[in-house]
């Protein structure tokens, strides 16, 4: 049976918080599919991120911090929370910086504005993404999304209904992240999605600065480029 969503237990990027039954959707990056599902993957966005913070939102920042090392305590004057402890961003406090340690290709990327754009350090090959069958499955999803949007919707609705049933059996709440390796405006693509599945806690990272989303869809703005932890510490002193 073909599925669009990946269960949390099969993907290390999603938190295994036993209060939630969560799932994630992965589509291939344009370097593999020829379709750009991340419209701002090539653009600096410091100004947009700053405005997002000033309006009370949260931003995610990748630091050149190694696994096991502490993240900076502050960035741009806001407290940093450890985003590697959980993927469930709707559990974060308001108006904070979500710190993420560099992983995969990002480990070798220079920091700051001269660094690599997110499309160059994409985590699409992290975890099980290294396997050819996983990459092939993502390509099939993209093909359905592009060529048969109604079939994609049918499959997605089916998977979401199954997610909700599983959450009910587990006695907890369903959570879902549709932009695992994309930055699509699902609130425009499927406008009824968030009302028909209002019981789901929806969340995503985004680099699109002016999205207007339903109240049950939590967005964390993603800052471009890897940032220097040492510079952030020095700036906070």
C-alpha cells in the first residue's frame, strides 16, 4: 500500500515524544526532481528573520556547534533553545531562537553570508535518505503531486485519517509536518486541510516571510546560512 507520510519512529528528525503520534512528508529537492519546492532556498533572509522575531515569532538557526557541545545562550538578543531535543516546534516558548547543530553537508559549510545556501546543505540524504529506495519513493510522491493532484490529495487524506486513528489508539494527539524537505504553502494548496483535520497539531519550518496560516499551523522561520557559535557568544557578552 503506497503511503505519503513517514511515521516518526522511522525518521530521526521527528521527536519520539509519547504524548504525540506524529508523521512527516518528504519530497525531493529540485536538484533531484527538477521542481523547486523551496522558493527562497537561494536568498539571504536576515531582514525577514529579524522582522519575524520582532513580531513575536520564533526563528531557527543552524550553528557550527558540534554534537555534544552546548549551543550559544543567546542570538540576536533572544534566548536560544535546543532544537535538537525535539522536532515538535509548537512546544517551544514564544519569541525564541531555535538552535540547531550543523549536520551532514552543513558541517563543512563556512559560516555567515559567504556560506552555503540551504539547498546546498539540504538534509534530504540524512538518515534513511541515503538509501536509493527512499529517494525513489520521494520522486514518486513528487510525480503524483505534479501530475495528479487529486490522487495526491486522496493519498494524503488517507494517511492523515490513519494517523488520527493511530493517535486515538495511543491515547494521545496527532502531529504532522508536511514540509520535511520542502517549503510549500499547504494552506493555499489544500485550503480545507486544516479544518478537516483540525485535531492534528500542524507545524513546519519556513523561509517564506508572509504566510498567513490557520491557528493550528505553527511556523518557525528558518534563517539562511550556518552561523558561528563563537561569534554569537561574543556578541552576547
